[in-house]
C-alpha cells in the first residue's frame, strides 16, 4: 500500500518537476511532419533544417545567455537592445526566433491569397497581391549571401518588405527599417540547396504553395 501511494505521488509530481526544469525560452515542436510540405519543401531539408540548424541555434543561444537576466527576458525585448549584445546572442537568438516564425508561416495545403484585412493591407501597400509577390521574391533573390525576407507592419500600421542579413530580423535595433514582422522567408542555402541547388528563385516560387496565410493574418492583427 505504501509503495503504491509513493508511486502515485511520484507519478503526479513528475509533470511539475519536468516543468520546473523547462527553460523560459521554449523550443517548439514543428507544427507538421517533416514530409508535410512535399514536394515544395522536401522531407530531408525540413528534418535537417529543424532538427539540426534550428536546434543548434536554440542550444547555442541558451549557452550564450546562461546565468544572465536574458534567461528570463522576452525575445522581443532582447532584440530591441541587440546592438549591445554579443555576436553569439545576436546570431543564435535571431536564428532561434526567426526559424520558429518561419515554420508557422508554412503549412501543408497552404498557398492561395490572403483575404480580409490582410489582403486589403497588401493591396493598399503594393497595388496587388501579384505585385507584392514579385517584390517579395525579388528581395529574396537579391539578398546576397545568407539572410531573410520579411513582410513587416510599421508603427504607422502600413506594410513594407525588407531583407536582413545572417540571422538578423526587423525587431533588432541594429536594423534601419524596423517594425513587427508578420511573414518571413529563409533564403539561406541550407533552406533549399538539397532540392533546388543554386536555384533560389525556384525555391521561392514553390514556397508560395505552402504559405499559411491564416497565421500571417493573425500576426497582422496583433497575435503571435
Ligand atoms: Mn534556416
């Protein structure tokens, strides 16, 4: 009887004990299976990208902030003062946060065009959805080396496209064009090289087929 009671207590307490060890900065599961975006984004690329690249950024970020107040500081606040942080925090913190948003910007059977207020805002800022896609893709193909393309909501509520180098993002105080990122595309070679080799433009064309516009709409309306 005593053993049973002890086992029961251990069983009940385990989730709390595990929770206490969890980091303030979470490593979220991929919101779909590795092969869910096939044939647009292949399974092996997704697996390596999420489980090796993304995880390494996360682990290295935690190491870089160990023992500092940043262990409990929201990412947005860290980025707002990133100019005074070490390169390890900037590169790995950016890599961690950017990728999590990127996974959410995609979904199986995605694509199509944004509707509602987001659709209206895109039309108003770029003339049409097609023009937006053209400008966004251009920003991606023109980014020299490694980086990201972003659709950003400015402090005036208007949308604009920007591109950042390495793992930087538009929340960082080192960026000239800052605002709230609502949509992003990873144009590092590791995001497409296995399937598309040097053809970054083809990768971007395929990317439109998997965009999760519901998520972008949610971010546009102030959600996360
Ligand atoms: Mn990446």
